[in-house]
C-alpha cells in the first residue's frame, strides 16, 4: 500500500479581480489534476462551482482543490476576495500552513490587498506573493515590487524576473541562487536577521553555498521575516513553475505518517447536499481519524457534542493510500448532522488560543415575496446559518426573519442563494447596524421550586451575572457540583443561558459576560423543559440588577490622504464620529490611524474620493466596539420578554413544549 504523501495546505487570497481563481485553475491544470482550464468569464472553474459564483465571477465559499507536486500534495484553498466575506477568509486561514497573496501587475497594491496582508501577518502564516497579469497591457513589475516594499512587506526577494512585461509575449526567467549576483542580492535581504551573513557581507567574506543560502531563506520565510515574490501570468502559465517550487522548497510541509496522541482538528467549511446531509471539511492537526470512530467536538459558544463519523474521505487521496485521515491532511467527513463551521475536534491542546472571528456588524430583515412562504424562508436561512454560524437568524414576529451580514454584496448573494437553491424569493430591508450589550456590574437572582407560583416550574435555578474579559463572549461556570443536576437538566440550563443572552435588556446580544450557576435543584416531577422555561426569567432578573451598557461596533482604520486635502477630510471624519489616534506626514501624504463607528464607514468611504480628488486610500476592518452615548438603541424582542411574567408565559404557550420561540 502506498504511503501518504507529505502535505501542504495553502490558501490563495487576493483582492477582487486579481486573478486568484484563474491561478488556481492554472496550477491544477499544469499538475494534471484537471484536464481543461476553466475560466471565470465562462463560469466553469473548478473552485467556483456554485451557479451564483459562476454568474458573479467572485468566490463566495471556501473550496479545496488538491494536486501533486513531486512528493508533496498541495491542497489549494481558494478563499473569497470580497471584503463582505472576510470571515470566510479568516476561518480558512486558521487551518493553513501558508498562503499565496495574489496581486495584479497592472493595478498593484490595493486597499483590500493591504487588509489581507495584515490578516496574514496576524495569523503568522508564511506567504509568497504572486504578481499576476504580467502579460497585460500596463503591467509594471518594477513599480509593483517597489510598492510591495513600501506598503506590504519591507523585506522581499524576487525569485524571477519578467521579460517583455505588458505584452502577450511576456515570459519569466528564474533568479537562481547559483548566480553570484542573485546570491549577493539575496544575502543583503537575509542578512538583517542572520548575523553570520551580515558578518560575511561586512567583512567581504565568501557567501554560503546556494544550498545553505536557500536553507536560510526557507527559515526566514517560515518565520514571516522575508516574503518571496514571483511574477507571472495565470493566463499563460508563466511564472507558475517558480511559484510551485517556492511552495514546496520554502514552506514547512507536513511529513507523511500518522500523528501521535489524540486527534485534534478544526472544521473550516460545510457543504450541504440536496437531501440536506452535511459534509464537513476537517483539517487534522495531530493524531489520526478513521470512519466509524466516535468523536468529540467542542464549540466556541457551547458544550462539547459527540457523534460518529459514518464516512471519511481524504482530500486528494489516490487509490490504495487508505481512508485514514492523518496529521496535516484535510478530510471530508459525514454522519454528524449537528456539525458546524468552527467546531474543534478534541479538547484544545494546552496553551492554544481559541479562534475568534469578527462578528457581522449589519442586520437586515427578510420577508418572502410570496405570501405563505415564511416558514420556508426561515428554514432556508437556518440552513445557510448552519454553513456559516456567524449569519445569525431569528424570527421577528410580524416583520420577517432577521439576518446578520457583513455587507451589501453578501446580502445580494444570500438573496440569490435563497432563490436558486431553495426556491424562495426574499425581499430584504435596508441594513442597520448591530449593537451589543455588556454587563455593568454584578447581579444575582434565585428562584426555588418551593417558592414557585401555581403556574410556575418545579425547579430551582440561581444565577450570578458579572462582567467578563474583553472579547470573551459568554462564559458559563458552576458553584454547585457538576452532578447536582441530571445531565439532561444541566444541558438544558446551559443551552438556555446562551440562548437567552442573545437578547439583553435592550434586545441586543450580551457579550463579555460570566454567568455562574449558584443554586440548582429539582423534584420528582421536574423535566428539562422546566429548566428551559425558568432559566430565562432568573437570568434576566440577574442581568437587570447588573445593568448593561449598549456598545456600537467600530472599524479601525488607516487612512492615507494628500497633504493638501487634510483640511477637508478631517472635519468630515470627525463629524461622522471618527477618532484619530495618530497621524504621520510622509512627503506629501498624511497617514491617519484611528477608529470610526461602523454605521458611518460607508458614508465616509463614499465621500472620500470627492474630498481627495480620488487619491485617498481607506483601509479598515471591524475592530471591537465602544459605548453608545445618549439614549441606547433598542431592538424588538422575540423571546416574549422574560422580565414580564405574563407576557413571557403567553409566549411560552405559543412556542410549544420546547420553551424557545
């Protein structure tokens, strides 16, 4: 039986229209993984398989495409390029070994390119830059390389050069380290982080041999201190051999063979078949996994859940290579109906950080265009939320279904998906900003079963609410013994705590909150439903006593404007609630860093070209929140208002035996 190959999981990221999907097609075709080149314009690419992706020419969902390069299997993970799908990009980055950042040799460094660079750096991923479209009219390889040094990575090393740039005959030549001139330039770049090289250069000593020099380059690339640059064209295939060589020789690969210890991995994408069955993409970090095994998954916002893998397929496996998923590989697994993006296989390794994804900051209400399709619309949106848990879905009585989003393009894609895949035409209202709530202090509440009124629930629940650490979400703790409640009662209570805090005192989701179970009890007639019904009333009373503060989402920004336009930009910026934390004048350009309310970002971005003569550059991303001044905004409740017993009991009667509406 052939042994499994070494693997390398590489993400391809880029600004829209830089050519990353075309590059994916070229790499697959040149390696023999596909027998014909797909085209974004023709809508027949391998990774953009959905009709919506083909029609719009953009990547919406993360896709995995494997190919072999000698002894290494490279799993290409083609990610969305549009800013509305940045959460999809960030999820994919959490399972990668490295990345290819694609730029256009014509347009060069763009705003979203800089945003993606920051994300790659924060993730600590080795990165190679592929400057595409070297054969297009207007291509400027030297100018783009200078912009990369100035705006993206100060320490870069070109691995090839372009002849005939900007013409159909453009071709590339590798820059081999065996060439003394190339080796000297490489040594100058690498010497800043290598004392031996620096000494050799200063004292005019012989440089290391090419093999050793390449080893130094590989170490610095792995640490992210140097970024290789490859020029080429996905259309003609020029430069792609140099790119593949850079990936396999400069990036750390996952050696073949089973890992030791318990299996650990992360689910980073979900597909759903026409019958509704889920297929999860799992990147295994350690251990091994086979079909029919019982597995434990942890979820960032809930308790662990178990299941059994009924089907496992190793991505890119050839006949005879086995069906066991090994460390470093990506597998498609089925048989787990409750699995969601972000679920983690096995307990977290000691000292590991839990991935945190920026939550959507916009909300839109959707209603069916045709009467009577409300339940169908809700079911369709719930299915989409299973694929992307950050798309929160909730029914707003009398108004429609609320959907959380990152931007207007995403809303258009969701609407098209509902029509194409689910046969539901939806009308979306204009988007509004999503706020959050954070506890002000500590609040306690207890309801015992012997104090319950005649229409009460025979259970005891005592809870304490207190502020948590920033960006910690909701943390549940116990001051009673874990076995004090039956497992079904305990599970019902914990799940209900998380569900209830989706709507705080003002109707917004509560975050950075610790909930402590201080009292618990039950009688012979108690059911899990009693805990589901009683917990919201106790929890909301505790929250009321703690008090909450409403927070508005903000974007951190870097803004570059010509010096002469600053006096026009600043009043507009501050008038929209923007705050400047730092400003630097470089030649004739002001660089401002600060934050702005998310609600004002679109307005300011629309005004920026007029304020700067089209020369302003905005680079922003969701970055935390700040307290709202004045009267806090409210959002319509959908939980029957547990602080009003009569309203709440009526709501429970309508929502049925499950307890949640």
